[in-house]
């Protein structure tokens, strides 16, 4: 691991004091491990789609109340917020987990594999925790238990955020109503109104990274995500005489090709990267008729806000002018899912020693590049300094390159990694009060 010198130089005494006073953490985490695994198996076996996490929400509420934690609901349909006030004065800090599963048929062969089916966008689909949100919920519940049992050592207040629909909702149009789900809806519904945190932390399990290892970086950690829909309308005509109509098929080919120049020729790639991908296209019914309409849908991903905004501005123009050159009409709609997930630089650097305490120097890794997926955790980071880290989910003796990836029907999380996630959550909270002033001063100066 590349040592973060700034963190050690700025607050060595504060951090070392906090770490030494937290020697009880590992014992507490190990003590809760059987419960963490049991909770994870229970949630995994009974997955629920986005906005449908009713039983998972009830389980979270029941567990938090049993730990003596104040529970609040009424956020984003099934969201839950837990409030724990420590015995010592200090800042308000938030920890976040997502609860929803995916419309994927499980093929892991696990003894606790899901056999659940549910309605997704009006169709009956198999449901699976194919991205590890079952582990996120279980790890945060156990972290809440550890912190509640040791609140006499806790400085400040912890806000436990259990969020629905990070992967999208099962019951509404995610393209047109994306602001009505997930983190955006949690925020809009006032999840932070009464206990406003000044910092937030999150963990995501990742396949193909070894169990018990943490991966982090400052700045961009995950890409932004914006979706687009395009409808091209021409004039239907027999395919033997295309000059008598206007062809949306040929136009669609030109649109797809021209969209790539938004990255290769119209984005400043010294600032970061970007991808424009068309993932769906449909038009026509038979081989000898040029259709009236072609529809397309795709995604825009970047790790830089300036590149993102440039693409969002130019994409509609690119499509409309390409269509105009072919005497075809174009309609373009764009829906934003999430901005770039960005780790606050000062927070990241000053939290690194606590991460090293959790896993050891050899199992803490400073990433060179961000990951390509996206996360609506990014919206929390617009409100306050945030830190999002990856937790390895694949046993170290396995070939990482052959591990089924997140969102696969064969995606598996090693239970042995859960205790690392629990401890990391606890270390986040114990470490932050000692660095709060520096983090907030840096945040306000931005």
C-alpha cells in the first residue's frame, strides 16, 4: 500500500490515540460474526426488488430496535434510518447500506440460494442478491450492534442509512421517475433533516478482489451514469426504392457512429474518460420494408463532471443534426442516474490509517483508477464529505479472474469477508471525530 503521508503528519497523535482506544473492536466484531452471517443468509434467501423491500425493511427495524437504536421510517417507501447517540460529544456521522436485489435467476447452488420470483416492471421475474446488498445490510446491522453495545466509547451521533432501490425500482419507470427512488428520494423525504450528518461512509463488496482486503482512492471512485433514449422517425417505403422515403435505419447507423466522436473528438480526455454505448436498438418488422421508426437506448459513463456535462449538452445536438442531414426527425430524452462517486481527498487521506488498522498494511490497497460502474451513493457526496470503499468478496485461494462478477447469476460473496466490513464501518465512526475539524475546513474551502 502507498502510505498516505499527509494523514500521518497532520494528526498522528489523534489517530494513534483513537486506534489504541479501539482495541476492543476486533473482539466485538468476531463475537457478532455468527449473527452477521445468519442475517446475510436470511436476507439473501429472501431477496426483494427495489421499492419492494418491505420484509427486509421490517427486519432492519426489528434488529435496530433490539440494539436500543432509535428507528425512523417514511423515507423512499421502504427506507430506514437508525439514530445512535454516543456518550461523548462529537459530530453527526452517517453509514449507508443498500437493501435491494436484482431481477436475476440465481445459479450459485448455495444452500441459502434464492428461489424467489416477483413482479418487475409488470413481469414475473426471478430475484437474486446478485450485487451483495444482502451483505451490505447485514454488515451495517452488525456494526450498529457493536457501536450500540459500546456507545460509552462513542463520540458523537451515528446515522445508519438503510436505502432501497439503488439498482432501480421494480414498480415505476426508472427512466422518467429516477428522482423518486434510492438516495435522491431518501434525501428528498428528509432522512437527514433532524440529524444532519457532516460526513458519510459506504462499503461495497466486489467479486474478483480477495476476501478481507480493502480497496480505496481519493477523487473519482465510480463513474457517473446517464441514460438516453432516441427515436428516429422517417417515412416508410419499400426497400427496393429507398429514394421514395426517408430511412431511419441508415440514420441510426450514422447516429451510433457519430456518438463515438463525442468521446474521441469532442471531450478533453486529459481530464478523465468517457463512454457512450448504445445497448438497445429496434426498428422494422420485415426485410423488404424500410420502417417509419427506429428506437435506441444507451448509457453515458464518465469519471469527470466536465466531460459528463459536455456530453450531456452535445449528444442531443449530435443526434438531431445527424437526423436532419438524412431528412429524418429525431427525439432525444436523457435521464440522470448518478453523478461521479467522488471520495473527499482530505477525508480519504485521514481515514487511511484506520483502514490499515482494520485489515493490516498488506491487505489495504490504494487504487490507481476508478471502477467503471456507478452508484447513487454519489448524491450523498454532493451534500457532505464522503468516502466509499471496496471490500473483496472472493476467497484468496481462488483465481480472481475467474470469479463470477457482480450482477452475474453465479455471483458469490465469501462469508469470511463480512467481519472485515463490520469492523471497517466501526473504524470509520471511531476515527472520524479526531479528524473532523480538518475534513470540514477542507470541505468548506472547496
